[in-house]
C-alpha cells in the first residue's frame, strides 16, 4: 500500500485531469493534418506501448488465467467504450474548438454520477447533485458559441 502524497485517490484524479487537458490540446494540434480515426490509432499504439513497459518494469504482470471471466467481460466492454469515446472525441476535435469539445466530453461526469446511482447503488447527497447540475450547466455554457 502506498503512503505519502500519492496515497489517496485525489492526487491521482487531479493528475488525470491535468493529463486529460494536455490530451485535448495535443490532440487538437495532432489531428489538424490527419484523419481523426488514424490519429486515434496512433494514440492507442502509444498508450499500449507505455502501459506494457510500465507493467513489465514494475513487475505487475499477471497470468491471464488468474483473471475471472466477469473481470475480462467488463474490461473488454470498458475497452470498447473507451475506443468508441476516443474515436468520437478525435472526430469532434477535428471539427470543433478544443475549448468547446472538451467540456461537452466532460458531460461524462454527469452521466457517471447518474449511472453510479442507478446501476451501482451509489448514494449522492443534495449538495453532490447540485455539483452535478453545475457541471452540466458549466459544460453547456462553455461550449455555447455566440
């Protein structure tokens, strides 16, 4: 178990947000002169290579038969959803402004909150729902082009 600055979920979530922001900016420039689907393929190959090196270097490899069928099923579904999301995201970046595309993409936060409550039985307080509503409103206001 980790201790120190990176022990909890919040630092990792903040790093995720920072890298997601860089992703949008780098991808917007990267798709200028290339087909968005091919750009997604390049991005996916880079991610595959980086994660493979990370798993190998840190000794986190697991025997494939140590993973349950249920886990494989949901990871495959997650991978399919990720691939579809990336293809759509890169297409949107190719066609629109990064400053407008990224906030709409982040409406996924709203969808995760609702899905977590409906499908996973998670509980959100009234203040949490206010935050969800503000995120939705903020994303739409940022994306609005006057």
